[in-house]
C-alpha cells in the first residue's frame, strides 16, 4: 500500500527570525516583536522568551515584566509578507500541492514528487537547507501520511528540526499524546473528554465511537477518527483569503474623533498595501469598533469598483465611521477590513478623476521604495508628527 507523503512546514518564531536578518547583533538574545506601549500584544517571541512563559497574543504589559531584558522590535509587516511570498513560491517549485494555512506555515503533498526529488525525508532536508541558506530563516518540518499527523510532528520538531512519523509508527506516536494537542480540542471539548476519563489520544482511540457520538455528536466521530490516525483531507491548493484586515487597540480609550480618523487611515494604508502585495483588490470595506465596555459592532459597505488603493479604502472606512457619530462611549479598538476580494490581474476599473490615478501611482511608487529600501518609511504626511 502506497501512503501519501505530507509535509507540514512551520517557520520558527517567524517575525523574530525575519527581524534578526537585519539585526544580526541580536541573534542569541531575547527578542519580542510587538508595540511596547499600552494594551498591545506579543506578535512573536524568541524561544528564550518563550521559556519564560511569553507567548503570542500575550499582553505586552504582562510579557515585559517576565523578561525585562528583552529587546522590543516594532513589527514590519511588509517584510513578513515579502518573506512569506518567497517561501510559498519556493514550495510550489517542489510540488503543485501546496496549502498555505498562514503567513508562516503550509502543507505540502509530495507523493507525486518523490520520483524526481527523493523520499520525503530527503525533501524535508532540502527544504530546511534551502530556506536557511537562501532566506536566512529556520524552519521545522513534520512528515507523515496525512495532515493531522504531519502537523503534530512539526510541533515536536521545534525549534529548527525535523520529525518523521512512519505510517506503521503512527499509533505508537499518538498513544501517549495529551488530547489537548489535537485539532478541535479546546477547553470545552477537553472538559467533556476528561469527564469520560479520557486524557490521552490512545485512550480516545479505544473509546467506543458510538459513546463519543452520543456525547459530542459528529464532532465526537471526527475526533475518534483522528485519534486512530485517520485523516483523509486532501492538501487544498486554493485557499484564497476571503478578507484582509488590520486593527489597533488604543493604550487609553479614545473619544476624540480626530484620533480615530488618523488611526483608521493608518490601518487603511496597511490593509491596502497587503492587497497590493497579494495581487488582490477589494469590492467592499468593513469597519470594526469595540467600546470601553467591550461591546462592539461591525459595519460594511460595497464599493462601486474593486480597488487596492489606500485612499479609496480609507475613504470608505471614514464614511462608515461617520455613521456611528456621535460616539455612545469611548473606543478601545478600531479596525478595518477589505472584503469581497478578487485577483487584481482581472483588471482594476480606472477612475475618471485624474487625481485618483495620481494617488494610485504614488502608492505604487511608495511600495517600490519600500521593497528596495526596507528600512525606509514612506507614509502620508498626515501621519508625520512634529517633534515635541
């Protein structure tokens, strides 16, 4: 029987690793990527920081006291997008079956590539060596007969390693794993399994499937199959983003409309830049607001024509914001989302206003400057604050 050969490639501390390429003096030192002030959260942390209990999405106010000697680097999202694009493009030279699941991880089905590239272990080693040599980044690789096992394997390979789970060793690998490591097992599901006396994947695999279905419905059936190493999901080549968004949590709740407008426009430029980087255009724009009491709302509007223009995205966001005025209470978070995405290659409708086309040309020039000089900052004049 010929088993599929599936690789899960997961970049190690991706944002930190990308930053260290330009900051080699920080290699081997504790580093956190995120904004240091206010209610910002950790976006990425080096492994020595993680050993202190720091993890992604942890509030910076909690992370910094755990490792006050860490260097805080503000994120450079355009660099991460560029590195991600290079990595995914390389994967597609090895196999057409590449499923990107996030900016820094992907599944590869290399079953049909082994005749030319060698066995899965050889392909895994080639991937890690190529990414290290040509991109200066570490990657961990998990290799197995399906996506579920490959994902678990890459977790055990971290940091900067490779783990191979042979098909005939799958049950042995799963036997003593905590059920909390499984896809689909969150806090509530974990409590349900604990109530049944199930703590490990091996125990779950031996539990009567009917009993799980009675307690948990079809989710119980799915978990039972995974616990037995059964995962027939294919590596899906097309995983187009349905939306691109950015949001910001203020250090102090905001009531001033001007502050909200400035932040909304800044986020609009970030979202539109990501649209252009991914070759996408948006047919709609959404606004997200979260108030002081943590209640929130979202509003959306369709655009007359799909766009990747920062100015157009920002203008749509401002119109949505104005409809919420006057504010019922101070705002703690604001965000903007580009929706109804389509490929820009299909063509963007040109504006009849020459000024719009000049703005779009200026934005593309700014993109090119940012690509050629990654450390430069090209930003609208409105965002430049005079020195105190």
